[in-house]
């Protein structure tokens, strides 16, 4: 995703990409999605630092984050995504509210079962129309410097892999809700 699945070595891909999969750093260096490379290297450094300590580390590997106004205020990862579109596989998109909720749920479960890496994505871009819409929303003209007009569009090709967010989904579906108002209605003025 621009979160951790940048690679072109399809033969080495597992059929299911989950929390155990890491970005291919040499691919990132060759194709220059520096944002992905930086995230991958920083996360690996954090895991090395946490190894052998009592530190309970949790990382949430998010896809391309989108949301109302987010792309205009923080276009760096979005532009990096578009620049690498030809070389990268279909990657995920995620709304900012979903990212925030995932962080809250993981934080709430830190004393319980939460731990390790979590893959967080929502929509997978696979078609040229979706790519073009993202490009339009970012205000980037087709063919802008370093940005391809559209990725290869072949709706008939089968997905080379499956993204798996099962670990995060299980954590988020175990959501606790306050039932106080259901039993003791609050009067609002």
C-alpha cells in the first residue's frame, strides 16, 4: 500500500499479504517512493529498538489516507502514491476517521490482546477511473511531472495477492459501547 506493500517481484509475493509482510526496500530505492521507504525503515528501527525490552510496541500500517480536505492539506503521500502507480500493485485507500478509530481501539486494548503490527486499509484502487479520480481530487493534472496519466488498466486481470486486515478487524469488531444512556436517559436542554 503505500503502507508496506511496495514491490514488483510478483513471484516472491505471498498470496495473502498481512502483518508479516514488509515493503521491498530496494524497490522503494529504485522507484523513489521515499515516503514508503522512510516509513518502512523507521518501523523496522522501532522493532529493533523494542526487541529485548519490556516495551510493548504496536504499529498500524495504514494505506493511503484520504478524507475531507486531507489530500489538499497533506498531499505528500498521495502524490507519492500516484508517482508509483505504474510500478506498484493495487493499494489501499483509507478515510482519516477510520485511521483515528483504529488507533483508539489499539490503544484501548494495549493492556489486553493488542500487540504487533496491524494492516489498516479500506478501498483498493484497481481501475484507471479510480486512479484518475484520486488524481483529480488532488488537483494534479494528468501527466504532471513524475505522475503517470493512468496506471495500466486491465479489469480482467486477476489480483496477484489478497490484502488481509483480519487482525485489526477482529480488534475493532470487539468494540465496547457505553450503555449508560440506554438505561438512564439523560435530559438535554
